């Protein structure tokens, strides 16, 4: 990873191609189509994993290297994540100089920290120089300050300057995830001049899909597709074939907003500009795919109160991460219990209330979760905004009213037949309608309110929505029963 906007001197940016050893097929190691049925389901075979474990336990370095050498870096990352801490350290040590730097970027963050700990600062620095800027920054950003400084001091000055500059940007900004390795040419050049420039400069990146066109101030003025370059005569001016319309990404733009722009406008790459409008980097589709996957994973985990890497973190760390969430849920459960205790006399007189009240609360909670999930996703994708909020709320209320009425009829009839009481059937029917309506309202309004106050809806919505539907369900059902039945 060389100077700004320059590629590695060897041109390497992607995974290395490794040839399997004689007698060892990559298919034998990584996939088993007959067992799993399709390539989509294929993964590391258990018998292969056992062979690797046996080699590690025997400290058989030669056999272990032979077993893992044919693996793609993504599969090797999966293998390392399957291992215990001690075996991971052993495998990293045995790989030695054969450790592909791309492997470090592929690892789960928790496992990556363990692997980096097993390497010397000099080894990490050497690996970082072979990675693209965004991957190098992703590896170094979470390392402790003292060790990070030690690694940076081992880097060539040009590499260190680029990484230190990238680390100055906010961790969720475009500046943190952009790549510096790109091709930029002036608009007054001809196609022939540009092709000669690409051929005569071996230090330029080998992997690019789009060429950025700049003015004398190094500000982007257009883009050039490679397909158009290949079909144009050498004498053609770049200014005549470039596309002037382009979406420029500010270094300060939030990475989720960048992903939204890429998805909305179907972009393959985009130029990143600094505060002065000068070209400082680019973001490509593969970077955005990683962001979208990571954000989706974080939202799903946040809804359940767990964190990324929960499978690989220690029991103590996992307990700490989940304790607060469970403590909050304990508080909401106590609140619901206090509501029930208010109607203790009614429940004592009519045992059927104790049997039926969880149904009302549970149906409300499930309906609220459905609406909340849709709302959280819509907020994340900018499909739910202030301009269409009322339309979405009205729709959810209508859906809740319809579902509430249908389930009220079903549950009212069942309760009446079950306990031989038409009045009890009416009570639970009305309670069901009211709670599902409240679930529809809260499922939309709670995420919107949290988003308005800059609180992540994916993290906090479920606590509030569940509490609201539980409390309303209990109060409505037990309150109506107290009035009508006792």
C-alpha cells in the first residue's frame, strides 16, 4: 500500500491464487456437494476439519500447511473461526510466511484481534502494506493505541501517512472506508495518452472498473467506463467521451448514507472528495456490500440484545454484553407484573382470567414486533420519512384493525365455548381489538420517535413496544373483566 492514490508495488490487491498439492483436491477440502445438496450449502467438511485438528494437536507443521494451502482465504478464515484460541495461535504460527494478508481482513473482528495478538508488530506492518487502504484501516482501527503506534512506526513513511490520515476520519464516515488506489487522468488527454500512461506505470493499481477524470485542481469532473475506452480510437479526447454527471461522496458522509446512494442509483463505484472538492479516494460496490451486510447483521443482533462475534467472544464478555439488555427486560416484566397485581382480586375470583390474559398480551406483542420490524427496516432504507409517516401509520392501523377484528372473533368464540361464558368471550374479543390497534400504533411510532431523538431504533424499539403491548393488554383485558364480569 503505497503513497496516496497509488497501489501496492506488486499490484496485488485480491486473494492469492493457490494451486492444490498433488493428491489433494480443493473440492475434497472445501465442499461436499453430495452431502449438502448444492453449492450454496457447501462448506468445510467435518472430516477435513478433523484432519486439521489432528495435525495441530500433533504439532505437524508440514502436514497442516499442506492441508490448508489449497483453501481460498475466505474458507481459511472460516476454518480459523472454528478453532479454539490455542489452536488458532498454533495454526497462525505454522502458516508463518504463507499467511495471506487478505486472510486477516476476512476474519471476524473478535478472532482477528486474537490472530493479530499472535503476530509481531513487524509481521502486522508487513501484512498491512499488502492490503488496500480500507482493509488496512479496518485492521488497525481497533488495536490498542500503544500497539497501533508500534505497528505504524514499522510502516514505510508513505504508507504510514496514508493510514494515519484515514484514521483521522470518523469511523462511520466515507473517509474511513474509501480506497486510495484509483486511476485519475486529466480531461484534456486523449485515449491513447491514457492507455500509454496505464501501460508505462507498473505501480498503478491493476484492479479498477472506472477511470476518474479530473481538472487541473484535481477535482473530479467526470468518469470514464472501461468499455467505452476499449471501443474508442486513440485520438479521441477523454472530454468527448466522459460522463459529466456523477455522484460525489463527501469524506464526512455517513457510510450508511453512502450505501443508500449506491443502492438507489445502482452505482459500481464513486469518487470521494475532501472539503476542498479535490479527489481523495473512491468507494466501490464490494465495500458497500460489506457495509450493507454488516449493518443488517448489527440490526438483527441489536433487536435481540446481542453483539457481533457472540460465537467467538468469551463467556464473561458475552455475559456483560447481554446483562444490560436482560436487566431492562426484567424491569419491563416487573412493570407488567405490577399491573397484574392491581387486578389480583379479579383474577382470584375468576381463574379463567389467568388462563386467557397471556394470550392477549402475546398477540399484541407479536403484532407489534411485526410492525416494528417493518418500520425499523423502512427507516434504515429511508423509505419511512416525515413526509409519508401518516400514510404508513394509517395503513398499519387499518391492518391492525382488520387482524384485531378477525382474531377477536376467533378468540371470543373459543373462550365462550371453553369457559361456557359469552360475556368472557366478549371481554377477550374487545381486549384483542384494542391491544392489536395499540400494537400497530406503537410498532410505527416508537421507532420513528427513537430515530427522531438520534437513538438507534433497532436497539431500543423492542423494549418499548413489548412493554406497551403487555401493559395495555393486561389493563384492557383485566379492566374490562372487572367491570363486566365481577
